[in-house]
C-alpha cells in the first residue's frame, strides 16, 4: 500500500471559519443531492445542517461522525409531509450553532 498514490479528497470551507471539513463520499453525495448537482463550483452559498451521527462506523467500529442532514421529500404525486428536524440526542450539536468549539450543554441537553 505504501506505493499507491495519495487520494485527493474534497475539502469544504464555511464562510467565516478557517478550518475546512474533509468530505467523505456519503457527505459529498448528500450535499450534491441538496444542490441538485455534483459540480462543487456551484455549491457556494448553499446552506445545510450538520449533525453528529453516533452510528457512523469506520474500520468495522462505531466511531461516530459528522453527517449532512437531508430532509426527506414526499415522492412525486404524494402530499408533502410536515417538515422534519435533524436527529437529536446525546452528543448532537445545536444545528443553529456553527464553529469549532461548541458551547457547553445546558441542563436541557443532559440525558440520563
């Protein structure tokens, strides 16, 4: 494996945040679905929600990870459903917050 060339990955940068987010295939595909195109040059200005998904696995182990939330849409010909919310639970950041160091959880966020 040492002789294989390095693989290039997409890095997503957010307005006002210096550090970028390396996109795995799942998150790349979810953003492309939201944008309606996989041409990353046309992704500027698109807004979406990131959340912590504790079921993300890597190397056969559950390690958790960041996911892009894609709201489910009704199939053609079906009435639209009530708006859905991104997943919540222990370790899930506030979807309205953006930055590197999340604020400490409030008593409302505590799960016992």
